[in-house]
């Protein structure tokens, strides 16, 4: 008997190389997507490299989910190119993306709340022992492996027998990240993992985003929050109304500039004007339109 993953069914990949260094793991070139006559995404360029965190920021409806749905095989792009390891692909199912090592952790995690943590870790890819027809679940090995893998990522849970529903949202995200890493993900897509979390829990999730990067994965981190993005990001792409209005390396942009891009410059000024006419709202702290324009002009790709 082997002590590797031979007992698992449908484990993700793993005969694809970990990125040849020449091509990005995943790349979009001038990519776009229309739903009927709604153009949700247009002219998007994005590259994901091993050991890097690529942050995708944008307001509601900016096209973030559409972008990751293309990469994770749920939707197909209708314009431009989508390449994996430099080779054009058209995934028709999420399984095809998984087979190429692209794993997605959705915000509403697909877990069974009443099942133990270790069971959720192996959900759909259970380890078994014994020959058919007396093949049984290898519970001991699954528990031990889940425990080891969680510890490898620095996640210590007291009891893997507890139902996953009793873990906090942040801990559940962490289990999902460790699971993707174990099953051989090369690209990890996280859809707003910190959106519903408090400060401390968000910190925990960000720590594992960094841990996944340390293990050489290419991470796509979707978020509304420029502060969270800046804590772990190597590259920042800001979507607005379906187009990429900013794409900058960490060295090219400050947190302040990123925040201003997210705040949407003149839109924020318009909001301030509107709010100033509502009683009981203090708009003093919001920046003036001139300040926003000045800082947008000072940023590297100061488009508006
Ligand atoms: N299945 C669909 N059919 C038609 N239009 C869609 C569909 N999915 C998304 N859209 C439209 O595409 C645009 C981008 O939506 P998307 O969900 O990608 O935004 P988002 O950045 O993820 O927003 P949020 O922050 O609210 O999750 C929106 O105008 C949305 O209405
Ligand atoms: Mg979304």
C-alpha cells in the first residue's frame, strides 16, 4: 500500500508541470464576455504567475465574478483569448479547469455543515481501502492526512471530528484553501474570501493566502477591499464596468492610489454632494473632487 494520494478518486490532476516559468499559468488577452446583449466584460488582460498573488478589485457589477467564471470553466469567453501554460483553451466544464490545476474557492463554500471537518476535506475524493466489492472508506488515513495538511498550512484545529458548520467563516475558508493545495491546485481563485469576515478573521484568511503563495501557487484574489489586497498582493487589476481600468505591479502603486482608484474619484465626489443634502450625514471626511483628481493624475495609469 502506498502512503500517497493513490487511494483518492478524482483527485485534481496532477501530471501538468507546475508552470514552465516562460508562460504565465493562466493568461487572458483582450478577453471579453457578453450575456445576450449585456457586455459584462471587455478587453481584459490578466496574467497569473506561480508564487504571486494577483488581486482583482472592482465595485459591484464590475465583472469580477464573470472573470473568475471564465477562468474556472463555468462560462466561456466570447472575445479574445484565454491561455493556460501558454496554450489557448475553451473550458466547457469546471472539471476541465480542475484537471489543469485551477481550483476555485467560492464565497458560499460547498460544504456539508453537519459532516466532520476531515470528511468535508475529502468530499467527493474519499480515500478507500480494500478490494472491490468490500472497499471501505479509509477513515483513519483521511483523518490523519487532513490533520497533516491543515498543519502544513499552519492551521491548527482542536478536533477534526467536529462538524465543519461549527467552524468560523474564516476557518472554513482556510480548510477550503488547504484542501485545494492538497489536491494539487496550481492556480487558486478566491472569490471575496474576506467579504463577510471581521478584522481578525480576515487576517487569518490573508495569512493562508500568503501561505499558498509561499507554496508556489498562483493566486487570484477577488476583493472589494484595497487594504486586504495591498496586504498580500503582487499585482493589482481594477475592473470598472467590465473593463480593466488599472493594472499595476506592487512597485508601481501605493495603497493610497489603489484606494482612490477603488473609490472611483469623481463618483465619490458626486456621492458627497448628494449626501451633503441629507440631514445627519457627515461628509466632511470625504475628500474633495480636486484632491481626488490630483491623486488620480499622480497614479501610474491615472485614467478615470
Ligand atoms: N448570467 C448572467 N446573465 C446576464 N447578465 C449577467 C449574468 N451574470 C452577470 N451579469 C451582468 O454582468 C455584469 C457583471 O457582473 P458580475 O457578477 O461579474 O459583477 P461582480 O463584479 O462580480 O459584482 P459583485 O461585486 O456584485 O459580485 C453585471 O452587469 C451583471 O448584471
Ligand atoms: Mg461577484
